[in-house]
C-alpha cells in the first residue's frame, strides 16, 4: 500500500505524460461532445482553406461571371483533377495542396461554375467519374 501511494506521488516521465495526454484525447474523441468538437474543427479548417482559395482566385466563374458560391467549383486548368482526387481523395491534403499551389501562384487552378466546369471537361474530354456517353 505504501509503495502504491509513493508511486502516485512521483512525477510522470515525459513519455508517460504524452501517453496520458493521448489517452485523454482518445477518450474525449469518443464522447458526443468530443465528436461534435472534431466535426466543428474539421468544418472550420475546411471553410478557412476553401475561403483562402476563393480569396486568392476570386469568388466568381471566370467564364460567365456566375457568383453563387453553392455552384462554384475549383477547376484544374489542365484537366488532371480526377488524378489529383484519386491520389489524395477529398482529404485535407487535397485542399492543402491546392491552397499551397494557389498561394505560390502556380496558375494550376481557376474558379468555374458547375455548368462551365462541366462544359470545359466535356469539350476537352477530361477524365471524369462519369462516362460521357451515358449522358449524351
Ligand atoms: Zn460559368
């Protein structure tokens, strides 16, 4: 018993502290509050990243001037969006790589509305998740 009490009083090693902190975070992430916090954090990160991309590229379709953000899309100018998504998924790294490129001024992305983006893809016969001959 005395040994147990003595052990409680000792300071944790840095490794034990890290392990304890990770355990607490993991347990918290399993609670409803923790899950909600994770979701808010993810949404907040997504909104900030997308906002920054639109902030640099502009918030309207460069072809027709459409401005409703609900139908605006980030277009891969050289049509390699399918490959890019396949490589990264719709993950944080996907949007991070777009933001980095946009900030670096690499001119690989532009804002198009959904209609102009679809028409461009069709005209250039870009790879899409759908088969063109199924819709025409
Ligand atoms: Zn447009």
